[in-house]
C-alpha cells in the first residue's frame, strides 16, 4: 500500500501540502495511508531541513515548499515507477 507522510509543525503550509497530496491521490485514483508527522525527531530521520516535507513510501520527495497538485502527482508516480523497476 502507498504511504504518504506530511512532515511539519502543523502550520498553514503543512495543511496546504496535505490538501494538495489528497487531491493528487484522488486525481491518480490511488489509495494511500496519509500520516501527519509533527515530531521533530522524525524530521531528522528523513534529513528534512525545512518544512513542510512530503514523504512517499519512506522517501523524502519534496521539502521546504508546497508543490502544485500536478507536481505531487509526478512525484508519486516517479516513486511508484522506481519501485516497480526494482521488483
């Protein structure tokens, strides 16, 4: 199953990123477990220097900004394609 994590302190940019990720998943027709992580210790696990951060299947794919919905769709598709090529 696809997992998506939003890393951040809970600011408005974090909320915007979460909404953008949900919209991108809906447009892709993908099901995912979405988690909101506010623990700064977890940020270090992903080497996140600036929030918000977007993690797809345990890979940090965007940090420090809120990407557009099409960008998030591409980021998710890239992670899925990379994982498929490893299988």
